[in-house]
C-alpha cells in the first residue's frame, strides 16, 4: 500500500530495543511510541529515531494501546510490541487482508524462532485462554500482541480494559460484532538484550496477565 499506516508501539523501558524496531519498519509505516512511564530514556530514543512519542502516565498495556489509537489518524493501524520480539517487516502480510477487505482484524500466531523465545509458562497461559476463546466461537490459537485493523472500527468496539486483558476483550468484542478475523503465522524471537517482558518474562507476570484475562471473561459473561 502507498498510504501511510500507523504503528502503535506500547513502550515501557524499551530503549535498548527501539532503534532496531523503528529502523526496521517498512516504508509508509509511521511509528507512534506510547511511553508508559519509562525510566530508561525510551521516549528520547524513540524521538531520535523519528517516532512520534505519546506519553501515557496511566500504567497498563491497554492504556498504552488506547492512547496510541487516539493519537493515530491513519485509516489502518498496526499494534506491535516495542521489545524486538517481532519483525516489523512482517507487518505488510497482516495489513494485506484488512486493506483488501477480506478481514476486519488480522492477528499474528507466534512461531518461536529459537528455544526460549516463548517461555513455557507464557505459552501454557496463552494456550489456556485461547482454548476458552475457541469455546466462544473465536477460532484462534494465540493472543498475539501484533495485530492490524481499521482505527475507527477499533475505537467503536468500546474496549474498556486498560491492563493486560485488553487483547482478550478486543477479540471477544470483535467476534460478537461479526468481525472477520484472520490469524497468520509470524516469527517470534527473544526480546532485545537489555529489555524484560512484563508478561512472559516471569511466572509472576504471566499469572498477573492470566488474572486480568479471567477478569475480562467474568465481566463479559456478567455485564453490569
């Protein structure tokens, strides 16, 4: 595509990874780095590498993604982790089905490129939640943090979670709205040296994310 596509990158202490991620973005893909309270100079690094930097003081993955969506103005928006675990060169493959109107949402299914890229506890937690999604009729194998959709449609879904439960709520709401969801394989590498995952980097982080997922499921099943 020739039109500009915005890429929202939630960021918390990713200064070591940002140069590689930002320089690898394909032509026509514009970076919006949402700084979620970094203390390692991530915002300054992002700005030096040409990204638009949006501060989001409220901690939480969902808060950062939502702030990025509000800041974006392109029709199509990608969401991509800023830690170097995904290859930005694979974004066009996810953009194509959405741009071609054969999907409303494209998500990546992680394929680890090396041992240790996806720790056992994170993989097990994802498999459990994905199985619950499939029971709800959402035919996915992963809750990958790399995805593409139209900006206005994403905002219209009304996702309210501002923590780790954001991707799960998005998928449930998208399926309920009749969205065509396409899952494509993407490579998944170890994070850049000097960065640490807030979810898969520890059992504690994975348990916290699983707790947030469970909260989303309860809320969706029993809305107030």
